[in-house]
C-alpha cells in the first residue's frame, strides 16, 4: 500500500491532468481562480502527508514547541501588560 503522501500526490497529478488551464513550468505557475483552492488543498495534503510519513518525530517536536511558545507568549504578555509580542 502506498504511503499517504504518494496517494495524495497521485490525486494532485490527476487534478492537474483534468484541468489543462493549470500551467506549471520552470519559469511559470498559472492557476486560474476556479482551480486554485482545490489545487492548494491537494498540494497541502501532499506536503502534510510527506512530513507525517517521513518525519513524524519532528512534527511532534514542532507541536510541542508551538504549544509551549503559546503558553509562554500569553504569560509574558499578561505579566508585562503587553498587547502584542
């Protein structure tokens, strides 16, 4: 069974093949307004799947770091009466 990123990549390739107005080349990326949201949704799924499949431990560390930053950010803002960091 292929990895999730490979499945998502296959779906992205199918979407591109079905929409000839999508033009991706060495010096050009052209996505019409009607195809852009779904293209980026599929592209994001490929990226996310690749990271989950190949670097799960780094993703977990990133989540922990993000969570801790949020807590520290709130603590510093509250203690120093800041509106924004």
